C-alpha cells in the first residue's frame, strides 16, 4: 500500500509540474545574486539578469542543481559580466554543471572572466565553465581570460559531458592543455559557430580545442585563430581514440611548438576534416595538419600559406591508418622539406585536388587556384579558376554542378556574383572600415544591375550605407573596387553585419554577400 501511495504522489507531482507556468525571476531587483535566483527557480523558469558587473559569492561558482532552467542576461554579454575574481590561492569559476543537466539547462549572454580552476582532481578543469557528466546549452557568451591548472581554460567538458557550445567568443584563456575548450573522457560536445581566438595550451596540446580519451566532438562553423600550443595542435588536438567531425571552420594563425599548427591527431584517432579553410598556421612538422597513427578523411578543404619549419607545410602524415584527400586545394604552403604533403612511413590517397608541384592520383592538377584576394585571406574562387567543376565527377556542389576543389564552391546559381572582403573585423569608434567589392559577370554580354549596401546595428536597426545605385559590368568581366567607411565616434560597441545586394529592382536578386564586424574599445 505504501508503494502504491508513493507512485500516485509522484505522478501527481509530475502532472502538476507540467501545468505550472514558467516564471521570470529578476536579478538583482528580486534576487540579490544570480545563485539566489537559480536556487529559487523551478523547472522551466528563466532567471533574467540585468546589466552590471557581478562579483563575489553567489555570482560565481553558479550551480544549476540539475534544473532545466534558463539563466540569461537582459541585454547581452557586452554589458553583463561575471567577474570570478579567481586566483591560484582563491580559485573560482563562473558556472559548474555536475548534476546531469541537459540541453534545457541554458546559460546565455554573459561575459565570464577571471575564472581560475585549481584544486583536487576535477577542480583543475574548466577555468570559466566546467561540465562534469552534464550537457547543458552554453550560447552567446564571452568566455574571456580564464585559467585552468590542467585542462579547459575557457570551458571543460569532462566525463561523458556533451554540451551544446554555440555562438560564443572564447578568447584569451589558458591551461596546460585545451586552452580554449577541453573535451575529455567520452565527452562529445557540439562546438558550433564560435569564435575561438588567442587561447594558450602552455604545457601541451590543443591551444584552441583539445580532445582526448574517446571524445567525439562536432566542431563546425567556428573561427579558430591565433591559438597556441607548446607541443601539438595549435588550433585543434585529437588524441587517444577520438573521432572528431571538423567541418566548415576558418582556421588561421594558430601555432604549435612541435606538430600540427592547425590540427594534430594521434594515437588511433579518426577525424573527418571537411570544408575547412586553413591558412597561416605554423609548426615544426605539419604547418596545417599533422597525423600520427590516425586516419583522416579530408575533403573539400583549402590548405594554403601554412608553414612548417621542418617538413609538411600543408600536411604531415606519419604511420597512416588509411587517410585520404579529395576535392581539396593545397597551395603556397612552405617547409624545408615537402611544402605541401610529407609522408613518413605512410601512403595516402589523393584525388581530384589542386596540389602545388603536382601529386599522383586521379584528377589532380597543378595550377594557380585563383583566389579572390589570397593576400587578404579571402580564399573563395574567381570565375576563371581551374578548380571550378574540377572535383570528383561523382560529387556535386549545392548548385547542382560538378564539385569544385577547395572549401568554397563557386555558386553558379548566382546570375552575377558579388564578394565582399573586409580589411578587418574589429575596429574602434572613429576608425575606418575598408571593404573590397568583387563583382563577376561570367556571361557573354554586358549585365546591368543595382547595388544596395546596408549595415545592421547591434540594436537590430538597419542603416543605409550606399544605394541603390545603377552599375553595368562588361561581358565576361571581373572588377574589384575598394571602398572605405568612417565609423562614427559615437558608434555603440558590439556586433554589426555589413551586407550588400545586387540585382534589378524591385524583385530580382542576382547575389548578396555579408560579413560581421565588431566595434570595440580602442586599445
């Protein structure tokens, strides 16, 4: 009888909980600290945090306690800052998930800074945020200048944790390994659309992202730049039976002291490396990619202008376990030995790829890929590129034409093509934003069009910059024009979108392009 009563009460509690409306709890107007709001919240509630800098007990080491709640800022990470004030002597981090949280547990819109993870065992992971056997959603935050004694200076995912890490800026964090993000021991986060820059693995591996012990992350659509590792994997490190899906990332300026400036894989790891642009990365061995006793499936990548001080400027393969390259570009990489691909005790399949100096295999070519503006790191293809429609004839681009070589296909659905190439994506108020416009008419007759350029402000409002103005492109013609725009001194800080469209008003759109840039405090 007692067991039956307990079951009925439990079922009633679940039923009542499902019908209770979610509540918004306000910090600090209702609850003095973020933790106080979290502790008072119930399933489905939102803890809404007002602008401010939050410090001290209750505003750091925040623990959801397993609740499926949303903790978010009112107005974004720029103006809502959790200052952990951590140190080696007094360690603190921003958030600690360790009660089985799942994707409905959300932290969104904060700057988490000055965290420091140091102590016994797990306390050494995750300077900014630690996920321990938990898989929350971490979105639209700035994880900046945090430190971990062991791994995961910014975020650590350990012991079967698979959080969604989306659209964050993970900047200037440090750890022995996994300077920006660490994935450890069967952890498989989805790391999507983040900016992972300037992080440091000062004693080991994975300056931007470190993956080890049977972790299987999805790493997609990120900007991974300027990260450093003292040993391996300046950008990404995969080790010990990891299986990473690395797709559509922009990886530039990462440095490893020994192996794999961009990516390093070792100890029976498998990585699918697809659609990435890898440029200006550096290491002793494998400026772009290093692989040791692993297998890499590499397709539709652009690997260019990387540097190896010793061998394999683009790729270094050692003791390969069946790697392959297809539909890719390896061009203008540098090394003392084998600037594009170096094989050590290995063989590799390379087909339908553009390899500087040539390479044996079906469909390979040795020709200038004709990037839009390679000197400005725009590695999209001009119409005259020999890489267009030169990939594997059995594979198609999204426009339905034969696959192109490299990470960026030429979209032949666009009647006239427009590319925008910015000088920089960070600028201070009062500075100048320079943009190169590339317009391509691939037809045998002149094509008239109108050009409209707008900027979307951090507030979401739209500001007209130019046009709509009429232009005409001559037949079979490509033109590049450089334009500059002064950023007003009163421009608000934050993220902007610069976008241009070409077509015939009012309803015909030929093409459009855009990029994001940030207005930041002057240095």
